C-alpha cells in the first residue's frame, strides 16, 4: 500500500469515527414524579427498523415518567465487534480467490452488512411514581400543555 493510499485510509477512518458519535434521545412527561430507574439493551435488525429483542418497560404498568434511547460507547464497541466479525467472515468466504482485491471487497461487504443485520441500543426509563407535588408542573404548563418535552442531543 502506497503512502497516498495509507493516508487516504487513515483520513477515511478518522472521518467515519467522527461521524459515529454517541447520541441520546430523551422524552420526559411533565407533572409526574419519577420512580425507579431501569436500563435495558435492545437489539435491532435491518438498520434499526425492526426490533428483535423484547420491548423494555414492562416494569412500568402505570407508564413512563422518562424514557431515553441512546447509542452509548459500549453499543459502539459492540457494533465495531460485529463489523469486525462480519469482515472476517467475508474474507474467509472469499479466501479461495487468487485476487486480493476480491478478498478485500468480500471483507468490506461483510463488515458493512453485519451491523446492518444486528445492532444494539441502550434504553433507560423511569416509571411514574405518582403525580408531582403541588406547583411542580407549573413550569411546564405554558410550554407543553400536557405533551411530553422532547430533547435530542448528540455528543461527539
């Protein structure tokens, strides 16, 4: 591999890692008191469109006071491991070919396909413990009118 190809590969890797930042989506119901916190890892397939694990929150029959979904650093590491495993499987599948570019293409395809087929996400939620104390919901009344407050943040 020439130094120009090496530099381009390193630059592509840095750009990809920079774009894979962790994120958190939070939904908060105003006017309720939070109860016990729970955390669950959920698994998805087809690029996150289809959930393949049990839905979280069965511990909250009265509903949620707060729900968060995030791609944490641990989730990123799991996805990276899945991509690495997919790349190795792709390379092994094409190992009989004499062309090294064909083997590299198979490894690339495998490392791209594997995280698309299975990926994790962390869910955190708090159950409703009861109504808020008198006056606690007033700060939300004007803005939300009973609808949940939604805030999405992305941290690099």
